[in-house]
C-alpha cells in the first residue's frame, strides 16, 4: 500500500499508512482553514438594497427643494428681469424632472417624502412674494436659491460618495448634475453675494492615521488574529516538514546498513 | 510520563485565533448592520399647514385647466439631462406620434386616443425659443385647430404630472417628446447618465 508520503520520497519505515499521511492532512487542513477565513472578506463587497436614514434624508431634501423652487421659478417668470425669468423657467423644468424621479424612488424604496416645503422654505417664498418686481425680486430669488442649492449640493455629494444603495447612488448622480447647473445659472444672473454664503465646512487639520484608514478596534483585532493564524500555520507547516526530514534521516542509516545507499 | 503531542500546541494557537476572528467579524457585521435598522423615519416632520399663509402656485398639467392659454404656447427648453425639449407655456412636455404623418400633416389619434393624448390647440401667445417657420396648424376631423411642428401634430400627455415630466416617452412605441427642431427624443435619463459619465 503506497501513500503520498512514499511518492514524496520519504523512504523510512513507518508504523502505519495513516500515521504517514497525517502531516500532509494537517497541512492541508491549515491551508483550508486560512482560505476559509479569508473568504468572508470578499463578502463585504456585496451591495445592499437597504435604505439608510441618510438616504431617506436625501429624498426628503430633493423633494422639498422642488416644492419651493418650482413655485419660485413660476414667480420668477412673472416678476424677474429677463435673465431671471429664463433661469426661473429652467429651474422649474429641472425640478419637475427631479421630482418625478424622487417620487418614483420614494415609492420603490418605501421611504415616504413630505408634500409640503419646510417652514423655512415657506418663509423664503413669502419673501419673494413680498419683493417688488425687478431688481429687488431678482436679488431675493438669486441669493435664496443659491444658498439653498449650496446646502443640498453638500448632502448630494456625501450621499453620492458614500451611500450603500444602488438606486440612491444613481439618483444622487442625477441630482448632483442638476444642482450644479442651477448654482451656475443662478450665479450667471450676477446677483449672487458670495460673502453671504456659509463658509465651506472642510476640516483643515490632519486626522490620525487610524481614522484616516477607517480602522476601528475590531478591525485591528481581526488583522492581528489573521496574522497569528497565518504565522502559526506557517510555523506549524515548517515544523512538520522539519520533523519529517529528521525522522527520515534517523531511519535512513538503518536502511543503509541492510541494503546500501547512494546518498 | 505524559507526553503532549507536538501538533497540539500550534493547533491550539490556530483554533484560538480562529475563534477570535469569528467573534470579531461577527461583531463588526452587527455594528455596521445596525445603521440600516430604522430606515425611512428620519426627517419626516411636516411643517404646520396653518402657520404659513403662502398659497403655492404650482404648474398644472393639461387636465387641471385645458383652456389655460399658456397650454397653447410653444416653448423650447433645455433640461439638465435630456437637452432641448418642446414644452408648453407652463413647462409641460409636448409629444409627437409616430403613426401621424408630417407631410401632409395628418393626425391619426382620435376618439379615446385624443382624450389621453390631448391635441395642442392653436392660441395667441407667441412661441419662445422655437423657430416660428416650423410651426403650423391643421384642422382635425373633430374640428379642433391643432398646432404642428415641422409638420408633426402636437399633443399633451394626460399622464404627465410635473413640468418636463416625460412619462409618456416610448408609450405604444410611438409616442415621444419632440425637440424644437421636430425630431423625436428617444434619449432616456439612463442613457444620458452613460453619455455624461461613461467611457
């Protein structure tokens, strides 16, 4: 009866075939164990269709943006100077398209959206209604809409970058383009006071390395355990090979005495 | 003498590491999964209706007021994702029908079809950003004066609910939004996204 270890060249006299093949089985076991443990790592790439709180906030924000900017656009068509009339019309059109997409996604993801603008937005609408046609209306319109678009733009960017939901990601791509266009059109009126806009909230201090890499304690522990496992496995494999050689060397002289050897 | 078999030591190390690893990954999974537990409820506080005195004028579809003069006005508009689009004076999309003929101009949408796809009536408001020479009109079999663009009879879609809504696009594989030059718009938002961001 020949075993794998015979073929591998171990010509010592073994106690039994089972005993001989055991080191190899153990080595294979360790390798299989390491592979099995590494496999779940690839599962983290899988996408999810669950909707998070931040996804829901994005839908709400875009929905409410449309609910006050479409009426704003209509007002602009009546009360604005010629360029503001055109900008208002274009914004109304785009928000119509965005709102259709928002409501469809809200239904698909079963995440309800409001059907009224926020109190703050209603205040801005009242302000526009009170403004006299022409330059006064233009200024209120351009600055209120530009400031509001800036804040939605930041939310869209964050969701576009980090959402786990495929539909929300696609939606944020579309919304991002629309809002970018609107900011540019509003600025083209020449009415926007940039100094009145909130300063960018970007951290200028360097984050600690751990945070930069997004590592938390459990992840560090996983890496440590993996290191221990792979290191231990390698140590064990080497040890097995070494002991096999040792046993082979120990048994070889005996064979040499009886049968002679070339080595 | 009790001799501990050599393989036992590294095997024990490996198993401990395995246990540790399983515990850690399981823990991490629960932590990240927790974020999705209560989706949808945030940010849903509705503003009080009675507080604002603002009456919101919202653009209305063809079914709300078919006799609104702005519904007979033709306007070229540029949308952020579909490019140039023909709309009415209130911003609602205008369509053409593949089973109509442009030369000579003839509508083949009558009866029930014409209640779902409402013919754009001739009016008095001047077109905006549309070549006046492309605009014409026909007398329908029911006697209504219907506007045409580049020979194509024009329609509103009763299923559209927002400005620039293109919900009628591709219906019956014959209805499409029409561009200010008379061509049908087959581009969809998905294709636009690929064009804008793909290779």
